[in-house]
């Protein structure tokens, strides 16, 4: 039952955001950029009884993924501006996202070794 509630609530948020985006694309993008999924996930984890340590590690993971996500969206934006097919733009974005995460991990490990 709890998983069904999560799915319905999450689907409602996504549906609402896409309907707003259809009518007002810029506002829909701003709302979509809100950390809705992250906050919903933190709430679901809390309601499932996870402790503050798990919640804080999750929040740190979200922060670590933010730069790569911004890079992905930048690639998709530029690709669409250049009239690339949507799915090709998304594919390039995901490839850039994966590459960014890989490079980010190497940089973080090297910085930790230096410090």
C-alpha cells in the first residue's frame, strides 16, 4: 500500500509539472528544477524510518549529482537549439552526464589524496 501511495503522489507531481510546462514552458522548467524528487525521496525515506545519517548521506549524494545534472541539461538545451532530434539530444546529455560523473569522481579522489 505504501509503495502505491508513493507512486500516485509522485505521478501527480510529475503530471502537474508537465501540465504547467505545456502552458507556461519557462515556469514549468523553473518548477521542474525545484528539488521535488529529492524532497519527496527524503520524505519517503523518513516515513520508512530511515535515520538522519541515511537522510544526510542521501542529500549529499543529490548535491554530488547536481553539477553533472546541470551539464546534462546544458547539453540537451544546446542540442535542441541546434535542431537535433529529442532522443539524440537526451542520449548526448546522458553520455555527457556519465562522463562528467566519471571525471568528477577522479577529481574528488585526487583532491582527497592531496588534502
